[in-house]
C-alpha cells in the first residue's frame, strides 16, 4: 500500500511496529505439535505507542520496564512487554486469547472440531475473526448497542459481556506469570476502554498484580507519524526490511 502511494507522491517509505512484529522468546513459540509454532501477532503499533507514552509519563525508558499491555476493541490482544520487547502474547486474530466483539477466542480443540467439522473454510474463517464472540450472541458487533443491553440489565448481555472481561483478566494473569510476577504496570487501551465497567472489573480482578493505567482509544496514527519523524530527525536509524521472517523454525526442523 505504501509503495503504491509512493508511486504517486514520491518520498520515502517507513513501516513502524506492524502487527507481525516478532520479539517472542523461543520458549513462547512452542506448541503441542512439532513443527507448528505460536505466532507473534498483536496490535503492536498501539500497544507500543501506549507503552512508550506511559514510560514518558513516569519518566522512565520503555526499555527498562516490564508491562502488560491490553488492546481492547473489536480485536483484543494482550502481551507481556519485557524491557522493550513483546516476549509473549495471544494471537487474537487466529482464535487465541479472550473472545471479542467479532472473534471467537480460545476454545477446547475438541469443541472446535465438533462444531466446525461440517463448516466450509470460509465459514470457519468467519467464526474465528468476524462472526464469533459478541456477534455470535447478538448478531451484531456494535459494542454500543450491546452495552445498552448491559446497562438495561439484560440477563444474557450481562453474562456474556462480563465473561468477555473475565477472559481478559485470565489472560492478564497469564502474562503476569510470563513476567515472573514483576509487573511495573498494566496498561489498558483500545476503543472499548470507553466503557468504565470494563476498567472496573479488570481492576477488581487484577489490581493486586500491578498499578493499572487506562488509555482509551488508539494512538496509531500519531505513532506512525512520530516514529517516522524520529528517523527523519536522526534520532533513530531506520532498519531495512529484507522480507525474511525473524523465526523460521528451530535447528532440528531444518
């Protein structure tokens, strides 16, 4: 996309903190099937922007902090940031982690097989990332409409909404274990953080882990501009994208 824009307007192309940024520790890559590895996929741009913003606020370097950052919106990703690297997390787009307004989230493989056995590939992809989660229950992913039901004390809406937040809390707990209990802060960002009850329930379950800071919305456009400016000002050196994945398997796979 950037290359097509460059053809028209010229200039230099910069890519910053893309979704597939891979900083995982090797231990986090291993799955229960040889040759299949856990993928590093997250809302990296917003997560790192918020982490750096928090670091600036507390007058510390992002690279000196241990953080759990949660992007909570139509997609939800939760990652452990250790000294400037996202060392583990949940592949929300691939069906990992909590369910979301559009994504089905983690389920037992036996249930997935039983339910999806007769579905087409397209139907399966839809459930994983488009029509799962809140959409499956309410035939809409419009969080404002669903939250209206929650505020009206609709029994199903309350149960499902709280279950989504409950699963977010479980994932935060998992990332606290990844950081060995040393967590400087839990940062909550993304569009759904406009709903105060999400913050309140996460505080109820997770405040014992670390201080919680909230950054509603997204900082992605600002982060793109700011990161490009740092290169143009000579504050950082741009790396060259070579088209090769960071991780292609362990030695025994070759």
